[in-house]
C-alpha cells in the first residue's frame, strides 16, 4: 500500500521516475553542488540515500576508494539499524540473506572429562525486545550495496563518485588523512563534525585506542570546544577521563539513569560505587595503573550500558 497509495502503477515500484538532477546528471563532479557528502561509509550513504529523494537538491557523494566497498569491517547489524533499512524499503530483502543472531552459547571443558567441552550457558540475545526487527550478521559492504541501489533508483539517479578525495584542512594539506597519526585522525573526525557548525557535539569514545598523551590532547581539545560555548556529550570507557573532563556526569545502569550530577557527586554516590566499582576490593588487588580489578571491570561495563537521553547543558561537557 505504501508503494501504491496514488493508485496501481505497472512496473517495479522501487524504481522512481527520474526527475530534476536525475534527468541530466553530469558524469563529472560539477563545479557547484548544494550538498557534497564525503565518504561512502554507512553515515554518508544513509544521508545520500535520503537526499537522493530530493531531485531539486544537487547532492553528490564522493569516495576516495576506487569503487564500492568490497569487504567491510563491520558485520553485526543491530535490530534498530534494520529499522532504518525498513525506512529505505530493503529490510525484508537483507533479512532474507542475513544470518540471524538469537542467542549466544558458552562452552567450557567438561569438569568430569576435560578432553570434552560442554555447553555451560546460553543467553537470549535481546531479552527486552528492543525492536520487532532482528539482530543480523551481514557484511557492511552488502548493506552499502542496498543503499547504493536505493539511490540509483531514486528520482535523482544518484551514484557515488569513486576515486575522489576531499582535501580541505590547510595545515595538513600535504598529508592524506590515513597517513596522520591515530590521535590526529580522531581530531580530524572532530574537526569534520565542527565544520557543520553544530549546537551540540556528541562524542562516542573519543579516546578509544589512544595513548595517554593523545588522551590528554583530546581532553584539551574537548575543553576548548566547551569553552567556545558548545555543549559536548561524551560517552567514554575511561572513567578517569570522564571524571576529569566533565561538568556533569550521567551514570547509567542497564540502560537506566541512576544519577546525574557533578563528578564528585556521582563518584561518591553509594549506588554508583556498588553498581560500577563493586564492594570489598583490597589494596592487594590493585594493579600497576592503580585500579583494582573491580574498577577495571567497571570501566568496561560502565559505558556499554546505553546512551544518555537527556539534553546537555549549553556550553558544558556531559559524560556518561
Ligand atoms: C574492526 C571493526 C569492526 C566493526 N564492527 C562493527 C559491527 O559489527 N557492527 C557495527 O555496527 N559497527 C561495527 N564497526 C563500526 C562501523 O564500521 C563504523 O561505525 C562505521 O563504519 C562508521 O561509518 P561512517 O560512515 O561514519 O565511517 P566509515 O565507515 O569510516 O566511512 C568513511 C568513508 O569515507 C571515506 N573517506 C574518508 N576520508 C575521505 C576523504 N577525505 N575523501 C573521500 N573519502 C573519504 C573512507 O574511504 C570511507 O569509505 C566496526 C568497526 C571496526 C573498525
């Protein structure tokens, strides 16, 4: 019915009549466009697919690779992502070809006969039912193919322009982004976000994989952004980073807000200590970096619980 709400039209309802920019689309990148999208990753392709529906807006998407992604790194497709695919009309087809995850089994040596392994635990993948859709395994490259198909069938007949690299950072004009040190690459990502002139910036694990020096530099950068009057929301595994950096901290346990307050308030709240730090660690348990094993466990748990759902204060840094 969604396809035929203006009456039945013979032919493939997924292929829209060409219109606007799709009628006379130049093969080369034009000198001027309304929207230039850099990169055909999931973010770029989702945006491009959406904009491809507006043939009066000249949108082009460029990619420095020579062609389509052949094998992507990601393959775990969360159920809420599949909802997004439904919005573009290809959820059903991708579900058909994907592997569905419905649980996970854990195996250990059999205590009675250690030459054998036995199943010791089975977990349900989505006990709370986050979505009516499924949790899938399908390669990211395949997902991008579906977005590309949607774009090609849209009124604007959009296709990615492969083999084009965007360069615009004057201080690094002679360097390819991929050749920058890891910390600089992460800062470049933040610069890309800043280039959109946002009111609020969301940073998901901005220090993942960074060494202590890079982490300190990232902290300084985020504080500079904060000082420019922008609200910053940070999700981070590194609890020291969060408590040093943030004006307000929102602590989540199993996806629910436990407490929001200053770092001092949150750190000293008994419920936070119980949920994240654990009770009863001894000095003898402390490791070389000064954290007890319970604290180390807490770091990995703390920020895998969910995302904050509260508005960030303007001009502040809020962490979870
Ligand atoms: C090992 C690994 C495993 C992962 N597994 C999962 C998983 O199972 N499930 C999941 O949901 N996520 C997973 N992820 C995360 C997921 O891959 C990313 O979140 C996602 O790819 C980010 O999409 P993006 O569009 O923002 O960026 P990217 O996918 O990085 O795409 C950016 C694109 O921009 C292009 N580009 C960059 N700079 C330029 C330029 N200057 N000019 C032109 N083109 C440019 C790049 O070539 C690239 O194609 C994984 C990531 C890694 C590294």
